[in-house]
């Protein structure tokens, strides 16, 4: 697989994840709270339910899907890094929160939840790495910021 294709694939995985989480939380927030991840009911173990909060979080995930989708469509290094850095900025504290709030979870559910959340840290790291490798192959013009032209400097 070519490196840009690998970056694109990792970004599309994250886009799909964000759309699934986001659209579920926006469209049916109470179902998201009561039933997610639809086999184990993890979210309801962290009460209380707040429709506003669940809907807002859903909207944030849909926003991430837009940014990650754009990065997948045009996997320029700067856009890939920005999209993935934003996703990681949310995902690392999210994992840390859940790792320290496992009361009410059985051992199997606790392990599954932490493994699922930790696995979400892999695609953005892969995308950042792959976009860097693609930039090296194409030369520094892709890796750096856009160059300014003479007309840009006058305006």
C-alpha cells in the first residue's frame, strides 16, 4: 500500500468512527446513553444522563468527522497532522478518564472498553507517520507551509 493510501485509510477509519458515534449521539441521544456500544451498555454506567451534553458531544464527533474526512480527501501533511492532533487531544484524556472511572464495570467490560479506546490512538499516529513518509517521497514542498508568491507579499 502506498503511504498516502495508508494515511487515507487510517483517516477514513477515524471518519467512520466519528460519524457513527456523532450521528447516533445527535439523532438519538437517549439511545446512545442507554445502549452504547449496543452490546455492553457502557455509557449509562457513568450517570447522570444529560441530553444537552450527549447531543453536544455528538456534534463534536460529527465535526471531527468533517475535518478527518477532508484530511482523507486531501491528505496533505499539514491537514493530516492538524486533524490527527485534534483527535488525539480529545482521545488521550478520554482514555485517561475511563481508565480511572471503572467502578461498576466487570473485568471483561473494563478491559474491552480500555482496549477499544486505546485502539483509537493507533489510526491517527499511523496517518501522521504515513503523511510524513509521503511528504519525504514528494519533497519538501509538500511537507512545509505554503510558499508565498510576490503577489501575496504585496497584498
